[in-house]
């Protein structure tokens, strides 16, 4: 039988460390030994150092039955521990092997049972002691409010439990640069609290292993790796040690730790929402190992943090978020006229800045700019909107470093961060919030640009960890998620206001035209009578003059003919003038914006995508069938569907999750309704609180609310806007309420001249 080691001998340096296969090093740390056992209990992998623990070498063990080496009793104990394929990882198995007591951790790797054995700790802490320390920690944890306070407590508690010289809570940013977020260390050590470290310190494959294996231990940084041997029975045979406790560490990482003077480490992964949020990094400046009980207690410390991240971050943001919520409520409660000049009231409201803690804000509507606070010049605002449009950003955009997206604005100190929202209307209306440049300092643990050192022996990790300051320019404070959300909510409200203004103006225009037409028709009746009467008089004169001229042709003088013709010409001119005046009245036109074909399925998908978070927050279900193509205006349909769905979610029942069912006529049909003819209908049915039948008409009136502000927030314009939208396109909308059961909203659409219609009764 041939044997071979599986040591990975590929040369590793910083030029290829990101591709280093650290999960298959083929060697372990020497404070224990490793066995790889097949499903039929043959010893297929074995570390060279088994001879240190037993009077048998790895060569003699390989290929043997486990029971023939360690006895059937030991095999039965291990079988009972793993329960078939179910491996317990909370506590290692305490077992006697060939007269010595060991603690064994077991996991499965590609069908191989991997047994990692360490000598049993003679004076290890008992579970009761670890439990007592945990209870004390939980009691103290409940007294902390912020995430930073909790992390500081965990750092202190972990150091007390483990006895390491330094314990750090290490938090990653989106690029996996790290920050020492909390720390507890010996008084004689230089603190690392607040220092930042580049993402290159922990490469991608190492971060992946931290997610798979949440506890990593290096007992002695100066250890000599122990090779793993196996039966040489197939090419490329190896053993994945991703879940190993004893796995040997990358030589690059060992060199890095030696450069900062560390003697032993313990690393606990902090996993949040399936991603590596951070690490509990424990450093000792000499050799150190800890018992399984202490390892478990330290691991629990990490789980305390990850279980509290969402709660503590929410607490940290709560006070600021309350200010935003209040500002949003006050803005929505403004009593605004449905006029373009209402934008002057909106822009002057301080709540518009408080909404997202901005320094300035601008609203662009109908090529006019309304501004408040610290803003760019009008020319820069128009240029910014133009650049945003060039990037095909048609709805929402936010950044705290505008120079990354638009370098031409890098030198403008008035704004480094923006939140932009298009307000519809063919991309002619916009609102932008601004934040100025905030110059900040970042303290790095060494120059991040010099994280690699090159010498005659090749590339190595940096050996200088002196504090290095970086000055950060051209960026503002980061926009918080609740600030971005509040800006989006008010942008939607403002968009509704602008649509209402537009609809109101259109309504006023048509009303004025109607009044003018009524007045004109009335005048035309008079003019027709007057003009008919007045036309008769010049006609009679023409007839009399021409008759007289014809009867006196023999005796009439040239002068008399000239006078008569002049009188005929004057009468004809008078008739021409009268006819021209009549034509002026008949040229009055009644123009309506051109309607086009709109696929409601596409509009609905856009609305559901934009409202995805709101729907999820309400645990709502939207059920819908195929919707028709209608004769309408696309952006108005988006507003219509958004408002109807929002109305159903707002007035959901507290007793059940909201369900909204959308049904529709599948083919164009003639629908006779109140002496009007429509071609399509769409029905929205919800299971909300409903309403009494007597309110079926009044709920569409602007600012009409059936409930108090304390019960349901809102301005009362949503359904009124729907009514105006449908009237604007020649359609209509109705509501049917069932108290305690839900509401039906039925929408009727105008006909497209190309439709082939079938009559139905409804």
C-alpha cells in the first residue's frame, strides 16, 4: 500500500494570495491530531503527529479499520455521538483513546468523517461557570441602548471569559474595509479603537471561510505545520478543511500576525442576514489555548451581537427618524391651494429640509426653480438635471459623493450629496435635496496604499502599522435609509400635488372654454338674428340701385353710374364685414390632450416594483389577472393604480393580512353607465375595513376623510386624484363599500376608435 501527503506546496505570496486555496492546505496546527474516516470506518487520512500521542505511526494507521486501532468501544461511542450523519458541534466528544483522554470535534467533508482530537484540558472551566458568566452578561446587555455600547460590553465580556490580551469588535463596510468598532485590552497595550484596515487584510476566500466556520483558533503563531497523509489510491486526492478547528493557517496570514507581534488568536465570525458583518478578533501576545467551554461561551458573545444588530441600529436611528416622521406629517398636513403658487409655500416650509436633514432643496416645475437653504445656482441645477437625464436616471437617484458620478461638480462645496426625484410630467418637474461637503479624517492602521511590501524575497504583508491619516474630500454625510425613504414619500405627495394642479388647471381651462362657448353661443344667436336683419338692408340697397340703373340705362349719366356703383360697393363691403365677424365666433375650438394606447399590465408591473417594500411591510398579497390595453395617458395610469393600491393598504383590516384582487374585462365591450359609453372596466377588490354605502360618492371629493388623523394618516386627495384622472381621459371611477369586509373600486375607460365593440349589460 502506497501513502502520500496532501500538502499544498504551491508558492504563495501577495501576488496570488487572493487565489490561494486556503481550504485545502493539507496540514494542521500541532496542538492536536486529525483522522479522516470513510463511511465503512477505514482510516483514509491521518496526520503525521499521531506518533506523538500513541505508540503507532501514521503509516501503520492508514488503511486500517478504526476499531482495529482504537477498539470497538471507541467506535461505538463516536457512532452514538454523531447519530449517523448528524454531527453535533456544540460540545466536543470526551473519549478515551488507547488510555488517554481526548476531546474530539467531528464534521463531515465530502463524505469523510473528519475527527480532530486534542488532549482533554486538565483544569478546564466547567459549563456551569460559563453559564453563570453568560447570565451576567445578558443582564448587563439589557442595560445598553446603542449598538456601540453593546459591542463595547461584548469586547469586555469576551476578554474576561477568554483571558486574551486584546479583544476587538471588527466591523466591515460595504467594500469590506474594516474598522475597530469596540475594544478591550491590557492597559499597557496601545489601543486600536477607531482604526481602519483595508479589505486586502482579509481576502475574499478568507471571508467565505469565516462564514462557513464561525470560530478559528491559532494557539501558537510560531507553530510548525503537521502534514496530512492518505492512502495513494487515486489522483488529486484531497481533504476540504473548511470546517476544521485545527486547519493550518495561510503563511501570508501568519506573516501578517507576526508583523504586529501577535502570539495567538481567536476569531469569531459575526454573521448578519447571511453576510459577514464583522469579527470578534482576540489577540494574545504569547502562546494560548482555551477549553471547549470557553470557546462556546466566546461564540455565544458573537451571537449576542448579531441577534441585536437590527434592534440596536433601529434604536440608534429612532430619535432622528422621529424628526423625519414629524416633518413628513407636517408637510402632508399643509393646507395648500391647488395652484402653481402653492410651490412657494412648500419650498419655504422648514420641514422640507428637516425631512431628510438636508442643507438645501430645490423644486423645478415648468422650467422655474424654487429654492431654499444652501443650493447650487440655477444654471448648475439645470445642468445637474441634464446630466442625470443623460445617465437615463428617470426616477430616483441618491449619493453622498456626487463627484463619483458627475466629476464636473467635484469642486462645488455647496453640494456633495443629493437625493433626486423626478416628479413625472414628461421629466420636466424635479425635486432635489442637497448636502454640502463634509471633510473627514480616517485613521488607518498603516497606509492602505502600502499594504504590500516588496523586497529581494518577493511580496509580503506590510510590517508598519503606524497610524496613517487620510483626509476625505468631496463627499457629504451618508444619507440614512429613513431619510431616503421620507424623501421618496414626500416626492410622491408632491407629484400628486402637481398632477392635481395640472388637472385643476385643465378643468378650469375647460370650464372657462365652456363658459366662453355658452356666452358665444348666446351671442351667436343674437348675432345670427342681427346679421340676418342687417344683411337684408345692404342686399335691398344693391337690388334697388342695380334695378334703377338697369331701368335708366338710356338717360343715366356717367357720374350717376359712378355714384351708384360706389353705393353698391359700400353695401357689399358691409356684408363682407358681417360675414367675417360671424366666422370669428365659429372658429372657437375645444382641444383635449391626445390619448394613446396604454398596456395596463406594464403599468401595473412598474407600480408593484416601486411599491415592493410597502407591500412587503404590510404582508399584503396582490392577485391579478391579465389587464386590457386602454385608451389613456401612461403616466396618469401609473398614478391611478398607485393611489388605488395605496388606498387599499392604508385602510387594511387589523384582523387580517391585506389581499387585493384585480380583475378586468378581457375584450373591448360597450358598457352603458349613466348615459355614458365606456369600453373597458377594471375592478380592485380588497378585504379591508370597507365603508358605509352613503359615502360612495363623497370619498372621491378632495380632502374628504372618513376617519380621524389619529386612526389613519393621509391628506384625503388620493381617490379625488383618481376621479380627476379618469375625468381627464374621458372615463370614470366608482366605489362600493362593505363595512368590515372590504371595498371595490371600479374604473371605466373610454373607447379607442379602433376597438371592435361588443355590447354587454352591467
